[in-house]
């Protein structure tokens, strides 16, 4: 608080003047009390304070000496008239806002595991709310001589679920390695992506949907404007995400409004270089049509009718866009087009996927598996049957998993790496995560499953109750060192680590992340050539 100086106090003899003097002295006493309170807070080493653009926040200090701030609002609550509008500035507050607990997770269905292992990766039983635009900061030092690099994490969940309060996204280990870690919430499902002609008409951008992506931009703008108060360097920001979070990272690299807000990017098991599927995006006209269908499904008229509905009713909606939209404004062009033109953010990338990213798919018999190949692959049917054989049930199951993984994750991530390397002049570091997570009972069958790498990359094995081995702890130490080094310098290499050379299109290599880390030629290069040919033939 600032007090004006240089004023002169005069003796006042009139009755009115005496009352004025009483009020002035009372105000000075109140100011003094506030200042004493603030000094006590600032003098308490166990209560870290930071001044943000909206007001002062207090955090907590951990036993490891880190300062943690949870539930900092980075935008106004997107409720009422702000439902389905771009994020607005967070309202300011007086005094000190306590930020010791996570803010609510975004509105979504009840967290339910869809496979045996997935229970570990659900949001905790914390409040969910449309009022969800909060972020969290873990910092090693509030006032360093040199500001620290920053890593901003974007959670996955198919753009329909997720939240930053999930324990596996804890930032303590990363902050302990001298990087400021930030995790952000964003709107999911129909709350994050609904497009509608009336929303387009009321928008200054002449578009609608993509509110989730704009939430991420708002979070990055908050980092740009405020992270120095937490010891971070706004000129060294790395964005990172897994699954839908990786799709989001890919979209942020092509969004004009995100340009300059980050300087490196990490994407784990996700790429928008898809012809169909979650990451590919839909056009605005299709998304608006889906918005009209939602209106009819809910039995209301217009966008105001939809805004008046309780969130619980919208959770069960079958209609309405629930993923990224190529709207010509927020996302001007398909990701593939932007990269082919070399118009993406020119930043270093660290990309990869897991050996068993789609392990949960139900098994098919050999005949069932190959029955759809003629329609799916046309004149290349024989080539794909040779690449994904199905001589017996076990082989059919393995080929089905590989095909689904290659189509959804491996080939799109490889294509992202290839296009960025070709047009950006920046390095790309490619990995395959191959470690089968140790588990109890039937969970062992899931191997190196989708999202299994997260606790290794951010050194959070302790958040999961699994029979970890020494090899797992060593792999987590190495992977987190790679990730942290990349956030610091744009290069994952460092002392004591197995060398990791950048991707080259002529002889693509991947860093095999397993109990024995090594760099190997891309194992599926010949198969990815088939997918390339299929795409050029226009049949994919």
C-alpha cells in the first residue's frame, strides 16, 4: 500500500474541523494497522507472498523449501453471461488472497475409471464448477538473482475431463530442479467448445467455440504479466501437455494470439496431424450446426435459453462441439496447412508417444480385424495387411493395437516432427516411452499405457501406489532431467545422461525411454511410409 507524502497537518479549531481531524486520524490508524499486518505477513518466512496484477496472494512453504500457490484466478469466472465467452480479466481484490488450496476443477461428469489402471489418473474428489479458471505455481525461489525458466503444464482428458488438481501433475519435483512449474485449468466439453450462430454474431472475432484454447492463452498471458513475482522468467516459457493437452500444445503453435507467449514446447502422446479424430478439428459451419442441434436437444430457444440451463443438464448433452474448431480466427487454418506453409511458432519441440498408447481396445478375431481393410485402405489393402498381419488371435490383437496406436499417435507425432524440422529451422527431439509400468494383479497387462509416462517425466512416482523398482526411479530421474533441461535451454541433453540427438528427416531416430535408455532408428519408419502414401492417395 502506498501513502501519499509531503502533506501538511494544521491545527483546526472549528467543530467541523475537529471532526475532520478525527476522521483523518482514524484513517491513518487504519492504514497503520494494515501496514503492520502486511509487515507481519512479509516477515513470516513460512507464508510466501506475491503481488499479481489482480492483488496480493499468499501461498505455502513446503518442507523442501519450495513456495507453492494454488488456486490463483487468472480470469473472471466464466459463469452467467460469461458462459461461452472468451476469458475476461480476473477481478481485483483488496488485502491478501489465500492461495493454499486448488481451485475447483472444470465442470465434467463424475470421475469414473474406464479401465483398471485409469483410476490413478482421475481428478480428485474436489469441487467442480464452471468457476474453474485457476492456476497453480510451484517455485524454488521468489526473488532469485536470475529469474528461473518456466514450464506451463496443460492436462489431458479428451477435452471432456481433467483438471490441474490431479496429484500426478504435482510440480514439486520440477521446481526442485530450479524451474518454476505452472499448471492451469481450462473449460472442457461443451463448456469449452460450443459454437453457435448467435455466439458467432455477438463475438468481436466473428467466430465461436475454442473457449478452452483461449483459456490457455489467458493463462499464458497471466504468466507473461505475473510470473516475475514468483521468480520466473517470462522470456523462457515452455508449454507442455499430454494427450488432449498435447493436441492443445499443437494448436497453440499455430494460434496468432498465442504467438510470443512461449518459447519451447513439449507434447506427450498427441498431435493434431490427423485426418480425423479428436485432434483434427472441425470447421466453424459444422460446429455451429452442432450448436443448433444442442439447442433442439435441450428444448430451449437461442443461446440465452442455453445459458439459462443449469450446468448439470448440459453435462449429459449428446450434441454441441466438444473439441477444437478451425474457425478462421482463433485457429485460422488446419494445423497441417500452417506447418506446410512454415507459419507455425518456430520453437524447439520435444515430442513422443508410448508403446501401448491404445492398449485398452477390445480384441478382434483375425477375420474381424481385416474385414474393414478393403474399404479403409482401398488399393493399399494388401500393403496394410502385410504391415499389420493377423495370422492368429494373438497376432490380430497385437496388430490391432499397433495400427490404432500408429494412426492415432505414432504417425501423427512423427509427421509433426517431420514438418516442423523441415520448415522451422528449430530442433525436434523425438522419443518412444517403452517402460511397462509395474503393477499389481491384472494391471500388468497394460504395459507402457497411455499417460503412463507422466509420473516419470515429472518425477512423481510417489503419487501412485505401485511396486516401483530401482529401474523405475532411475528412469524417472533421467526423464525428468531431460524434460527440465529442455525447459531451461531447448536441449534435453545434460551431464550424466544418454545423449539425445535431434530428429533428422533423412535418418529419423528416437530416444527409447526404458530401463536402458538408448537412441535407435525409428522402428516403424517403413510403416509410416504407408500412411504417408495413403494420405497422398486421399483415402485415409
